[in-house]
């Protein structure tokens, strides 16, 4: 069996390549925004972004583009409405420059740390998407809209609430840990209690974040874990939620009940993964740490396992989602003739196109040649794929 051509690999394994590319890209973004301290993981951000971006571009790169064709996705409809039927799009570069200047002014005048932090990175990424939006060719409109909505979603989830809370408290140096108090510490404490780990959630002096106190099995002293915003996993949740919403908006023209259900499940599973991450970190410290290890096992889990657990959980969900989401059909343009249903390969159930070699079995079934070679025989009539010349000779489609 020969090696498959790159075009054939891209066609037959498109879903798997897209899944791996998305995970690599989002993992790189997560490492840039939420950098695990004391670990070499941040050094993986650039390679992950490069590999993920290159594979994703290679997979979705359009073969052709119909001039004047405009996407009719939910994202395109939303952007047309927000921009007053695209009249405001020419101002995107000016808006992007204004956002960059506003972020610099905030750092210089109000922020306690003028250096570029995680929130600054998200703001600058959104501004960059606005700057280049008009210069992206129309054939990449779907990818362009996805990037813009993804970075805007990040800011809507992670930056805007923080700024509003700081303005409410009139303290722009304050670290707001409301998420940890409301949506993480109590839930993690409940799960730990159900698993037999006695613990309490309480305030910690000189900190706005909650503390979770427990006593490890092999350490006779109580241990308090302070769950700050940076450690809460809210950044990972924001990255996944923004990506998933942007994916749905750019891939579909309407929100069917099935898509609504999967969108809700996606956000719920991201939240559950975040709670699971914190529970596993505590359990590792509870069961494995001793006086000799000095809680190093729990610290290592905090730096490495938490990130890997979240990415693994989300990768599993994305894989199931790509199989379960309904396939979007191309809309029929006004005045055009009714389209014939696409012919599908009888083995892999993917579309038959002129770019992929295919053949017709004597029974009438059409299969990709590579699919028939791998299968060994025609699933319709059972004729073997090799030596068919004397029985059911294949005919080129």
C-alpha cells in the first residue's frame, strides 16, 4: 500500500486534522495568556501556535472562490448588523489603534503594574484583529470572522467584567476574585467532601481570594490553598467558551435546537472541567504529599496537570461535538438551478470529488480507490478490491 497524497490525507482526515490544529492553537493561546509560573510550559506557546496555525490553514485553505460571494453565517449576519451593514468596517483600523493607545494609557496612569499582563495581551490581540480585518481576502471571510469573534469573546468574558468590578470598587489595583468565591471554591469543596476529604472554604487575611483548607493524609498539619483569579482556571474557561461560540457562529446559518443544546453542553463541560481540575490538584496533595515532599506533588500538579486535564477534557468534547453537530449544507443562490445531491463514497461516506480518485464497482457502487483498497472488498456486493478484472471490473467515475 502506497503513501497517500497530501491532498487525499487532507480530504479523508479533515475532521481529525482540524481538531488537533484547534487544540494546538488554543493551547498556545492559553500558555501565552495564563503562563504557569516556574515551569518551561510557556516556551511551548510559540511552537504550538505555529504548528496549529499551519495545519489549520493547510486544512481549510479554499481551493476556489466565487467573486462577489458573501458568507451568510450567523457571524456574518451579526457583524453586518453591528457595523450598520458594513458601513463601520472602514473604521476598524482606527478603532484598533485607539484600543492600543487606551490600553497603554491605562497601564501608565491607573495600573499598579505598567508591564503587559494577561488582560493586556487579550486587549492587544483583539486590537490586532481589528487592524488587519479589512486586509484579509474575501475568500478567507469565515476564518477572519472566527478570529475577530474569538478575541472579542475573550475580552467580553475576561477583561470587561474585571474593569467594571474595579470601577465599581473605585480601586484599579484591586484583584477581583468573585469567580473563585462564587463558581469554583464552593463547588470544589462540595466534590471533595463527597469524596471523603474534610475541608473548609474561608476568607484569607490580606487577600480577596478564598482559601480552601484541608489536612493531607501523611502531613499532620492543615494546608490552605488560596484560589486566586490567576489560579482559578477562568482563563482556560474563557478561551474555550470564546472559541466554541465563535465556531458555532461562523459555521452555521441558524441555531437549530441541536446546535443550542451542544452550545450549552460545551459551556457546561468547560465549567465542569475547571472544577475537576481544582479537585484533582487537591486530591494529589491530599493522598501523595508527605512531610518529606513538602507539598511539591500538589505544586507540580498545579503547574502541569491542571492545564493538561483541562485540554484533555475539552479535546474529548470537541471530538464528540465534531461528530455530532449537524452538517451545514451550502445555500442555493437565487435564480440557480436546483442542486443535485452530492454522491458519497460507499465506504467513508464522504463526498466524491474529481480531485480524489474513485471507481465504480460492477454492482454500481462508487468508492474512493484508497477506501476500497483499505477495505479489501466492496461493502455492497462483497467483490474483492484486487483481482476484480475477471468479475466486476471497476469503472473510473
